[in-house]
C-alpha cells in the first residue's frame, strides 16, 4: 500500500495551518500606541540583523557550493549534491525567518491579551510558537518530498551513477540536503546566540546590578537589543536548529533503510511517519488551554496535555504504518518509534525537574544566594552536572531498546535502522513540541513590552508567569533537541559507515587502534573548544554593550529621570556587528576539522572523531542547558517574592548566576547539538574525497 501521497499533502497542510494561525494572531489588537512603537522597534531590529546575517552566510554558502560543484565535476559526488546543499540551507533560513517575523508581531499582542485574561495571552504566545513549529516541519518535509520525487523521476529515466542502484543514488544525494540545513542552523544558532546573550548580559549587568533598575526598564539603552536578541537567537536560531535535526533524522534513517535491505519502503517510512506526526501535532494543539491560575504547575499541565495527546496519536498510527508498509514481521520497528517518543518525554521530565522552581534543585540554587554570587554559580554548576546522569541513562536505554526491538541482535543493519526510526519518532511531534519552546521568547518579549509601555502591574504578573514557564519549557525543548541530536548523530555515523563501504573502503572502529583513539580524543575535545569560542564571543560582545550602556548613562542627560531618550539603535548595531564577526571561527571549526582529520589521519580516525564528539557533546550540552535554566529560574523564584524578593542581596547574587548561565543555555549549549551532527554530515558528503586523498591509508 503506497501512502507516500500523505507526504506532500501533510507538508502543505502544515504550512496552511501555520498561515491560519498567523491570521488568527494578527486579528488580536497590539494595544496602545506605545506598545506598537516598541514592537515595531524590536521587529525592525530583528529583521535588520537577519538581513545582515543572511548576506554574510550567503558568501560562505557560495564558496561551499562552488567547492561541491568542482568536486562533482571531478567525480567525487553526483551533480545534484551542490544544489541539494543550497536548498537545505535556504529552507532552513526561511523557516527561521518566518518564525521570527511572527514572533515579533505576537509579543505586543500577547501583552495586550494578558490585560484581559491569562489564557488569552497563553493562546496568542503559544499560537506564535506553533507557527514556528509547523513552518519547520512543513518546509522540511516539502523540500524532502520535492527532492525525492525529482530524483526518483530522474534516475528512473537516466543512467545511474557507477556502483549505485536507484534508491542508493537518491538517498546519497538527499543526505547533502541535510548538510545545507546544518550549515545554516549553525550560523543561525551561534550568531543569534551571541547576539541575544551579549545584549542580555550587557543589559542585566549595568541595569539590574549597577544601576538597580528593573528588567526591561525603558531607561536601559540595551533593552531593545535584548528583546531583539530573544527573537533572532531563541526563535530564528532555534527554528533553524530543529529544522536541521528534523530533516537530518529523516534522511539518515532513509539511508540506513537502504543498507538494511528494506528498499523503497525503508526510505519512505520516515517521511510518511513525519507526515502523520503533523496530523498528531495539529490534534494536540487544540488541547492547550488554561484558566486564570498563573501557577507554573497549571500552565505546564496545559502544555503537557497537548504534547501527550500528540505523542499518543503518533504511537498508535506509527504501529499501523509499520505493519502496513513493511509487514508484520517488522512490527518491532514500530516499538522503536515508541521508544524514541518515550525517551523524548522522559528527557523532558528530567529537564523540568532540574530547572523548574517547583523542585529542589533550582530552589537549592536560589537558596545558595544567601552567601553570595559565588555559591550560586557553584550550586548551579553542580545541578547542571548532576542533571546529565538521567538523560544519559534514558538515551542509552532508548538506543538499546530501539536496536533490540527492531531485530538488531540478529540483523545489525536493521537494528541501526531502528535507532534512526527512534530519532524520527522523537521528532515526529515537532510541530507541537517546538511550539512549547518557541512560545517562551514571545512571552519574554511580552513582559518587556508591558514594562516599557507602563501597563498595569497585574499584566506584568501574568506575562512573568508565562515567561517563567517559558524558561522551563525552553530548557525542556533544549533537552529534547539535544536528545534527538544524539540519536540522529548516531544514525548519521551509521550512514557514514555505509557511505564508506559504498566507496569501496572499510571503516574499522576498533578502540584498540591508536588512530581510532586519536580521533576519539580530538572529537571529545571539539565541543569544549567550540564552547570556549562561543562563550568568549558572548563575553567580549557583552563587555562592549556594558561599556556603551555605561557611557549613555553618563553622557545622555535625563535618562534616569525619564526625560532623556537612550540611543537604543547604537546597542543593536554593536551586537549585530560583533555577532556576525564572532560566529565565523566556530562555524569554520565545525566544517574544517573533520575534513582535516580525515585527510591527515585517515578514515578510521575520522570515525573516532565522530564518536568522541557525539558522546562528549551530548553530555556537555545537557549540562550547560540545565545549569543555565536552573540559574535563570532561581532568579525568577526570588523575583516572585521568595528569599527577600527583588532588589535584595539574594536577588543580586542570582542575577550574576543568571548572567553566567545565559551563554550556557542559549549560545554554547544548544549549538553543540548542531556541531555533532554537522561534523557527521560533512564527513558523509566528503567521504569519497577523503578516502581517495587521505595521507594515511
């Protein structure tokens, strides 16, 4: 039974649903003239940054496109590869841009809706996040569908590449599509992360700590830059990030399906499963609603309900899908899907436990503020490190379960396919799971808009409740993204092995081989070097913002009295220029290192690098994301009135902790999961070139 027709229908359906949500959001009133003015300034700043970022990235894409084109003319890859690379990057950037434009239009509307009801504000903000989610899955699946159908037609009517059958030629080309998405995601995540956290650090250190004015106070010259950063980093960057995870898991699993001997069905099952995931996400969307209870527990319950229902729907439909397309003898693969879904939910629970103010870890961080900022930082690091234990156990269990349930102990290739399918299962409900993450920056901006526009205090209470929830869901979303990255990266490493075999070479990953061990150590160091570069970039750029904000407070008369107007545009310009400059070296490191290791040390060292980078990167990313989330929510916990409340010494200590945690959770941590997948993608695409030109045979 051919169910592939669902792929184009559901991909277009996701985009239509996103458009429906956009019109629904825009029907809401933006509020007062001051609220509209603030929203316009944020929207213009975000658009200006993305335009400059895309211009800078397009130069890099042009260079890589030319390189791939030359290599294709030399016979190292098929001619479609450079063009698949381009479309992957373009659609990834488009997904981020669309999500960001809607988010900047929804923030004032969320604040205005909170003037009437908490549920109204939640619905507007969550709908904005859903636009991001459904745009990502719609564009990703649509582009994959177009490439699959085009290549199927072309290779059905033209000679096949030497040594390949039709379906192998198709999957080999589609893997490059994922590399383009990974490139764009890395630039978007790193550049946007540097922008948002440098602005946030600069605004907090001078505004809150030195001057003692509230967060989002309009007297702070960095406040608009901070709000712009929430959109370019936490919306556009995150959208490109999860777009890359989504398409990467699908194409890697398709390639493994060919290796497992499942033929065309093995390639189409991941795409069809993603299609029914869109349907499940739409169903879950209609169950997200709340009353006027502003407690985080009540709000989390509202979001969880939608995610759980979507997961239950995909679990049932996936089982039916596998039995229909692959046959009853492969029904174990359906249980691998369920293993991926359960793993995603469990990682979310773990993240929530270590970052939510309802549980002991974050309250311990807040309690450490009684003895100063140093103990807050120490306790936050401790929480982040301990939080890695459970996700590691969950991912290991998911790998073992998906491998074994798929029949991997009797058919190794089939077990690897099961691991890939588990990653697809985890990401199949991305439409709604991404919505729970992407709504957070909208709620954060809504609070800033309410503060700057001087709205009633109860409005800020409601937006703060949504923002606090957003911190937890954002941390949960990052844990989800990192967990899916680990499974996807493992599937990509397996696809890399199959690519090496296809090129007539042998990949021997014997850990007693010194060359493999060298690769493992280099790979394990990569996430730390990468994080050092991005953390340092935030520190330098944040320092520039601090200097500028201090200058304006000193030189512009009447700022503190509210009679002088800060130069918001200057701070936006500083972080824009610095972010675009600082993102280049980390991005190039991710691309150049695997090629250099392969050419200098051989294909086995390159395999070791991918294994070391995946293992090390997963643990480090979890630690950084959860430590940052705990620091942030510890500050929010005190701002709710606990342990002295706003303005107390405890509060100032947690502001310092939150400032340290900002680049942890929003720059370095979430960028690592792109790093580990991009290194695998680059290795797959350049495998033929590396094998034939390596100095170490």
